[in-house]
């Protein structure tokens, strides 16, 4: 999907809303982007052994696409394409950026959030960013009013399966995996994510998303919720 197509989609939605509603209110946009979820991991696409009733209801009451492809089936590249409408190779983003990478999304690229802000939208992202972890690459510098989340994949930490067998924390870090931070805006509010923290990820990001919707119910908003799960390592709270 090209940048132009994404812009046309937004303009078309806005146009339909303006013609359909006397108030001229622009449409709210919510994108929930789950990590490493397979095609058949949702009930409406044939999942077995577990139920996804809320997602199934969205499919039943809305529209379901059975032949839709991302630009690349991997973390950073797919997010670059989603948010800019550009092929990630053209942006210089390939595969999955790691803690040692020094590059990220270029400031000259236009994101969906920046397009929405130009139309007066409130914008937010809660979850996994993975388009560069240095401050210049983080969401507040690319059109998002609010951001709480992790900068890259939840397995890029000292307990990565490749090094988790090592008993010495220092030895794990020597393998190249630093602590995983939780970031708000452009600053780390928790410099060392623990397994207990990861258990709360899905609930935390969902609750932040719901709060954002409630706080902005009287204005158009663009909400991007890139959940870290079900990317491994898998964590889930009792809730």
C-alpha cells in the first residue's frame, strides 16, 4: 500500500463523515496491531482451542479481509509500512531494529499520526513502537501526542531464550541484551522491565487506550495500539 493510498483512505473517510453527519465530525480511527499473531489465531478465521469473542464480534458487525498482506512479515519493517504507507526498504528499515541500532524512522517521513494531527486529531500510541529507540525516533517526534510503551520487541532483554540459561545476569548482558525500558513520551519511566511487568503489558496498554478514548470523546482521535503480545516470551496476568 502506498503513502498516496493511505492518504486517500483518510481523506475518503473524512469526506464520507462530513457528508453523512451534519456536524461535520471527522471519523475516529483505532488501529490494534498485535505482534506475531497468525491468520488462524482468531475465532472468525478458524482458531481452535480458545475463544476470541470480542474480535469475532468486530468481524461479524464490520468487515473482514481474507487477503491482506503487510509489506514484510517482521517487526520494524511492517510498522514502517503501516504508519507511512511506504515500502520499508525505501525507508532503510529492514527486519527488526535492536537495542544496538542507531537509526530509526526518518523525520522527513510523514506518518498517519502527522496526517491526522494536521486535521485536528488527538493522537496516541500505547504498546510496542520498534521504529527506533533514541529520542529523535520516538512517537512524540512523529505526530503522536501521547506514548507509553516499549521501544522494541519484548524478547530483546536479558532473559532472551538464547541467553536465559545463563545464571549470571552480567553474562547475559554481555551477550548483547540490555534491560528493556518502559517509556513515556521520550523518557524511560521504568528502566528495567521484569517478568511481572510483562504480565501486565496487555492490560496496561488496553487501559491506557480506553482512557484516551474517554478523554477525547468530544474530538476526533487517532489511536494506535501495537500490543507486544503474542510475541514471545508469552506473559499473561490472571485477569
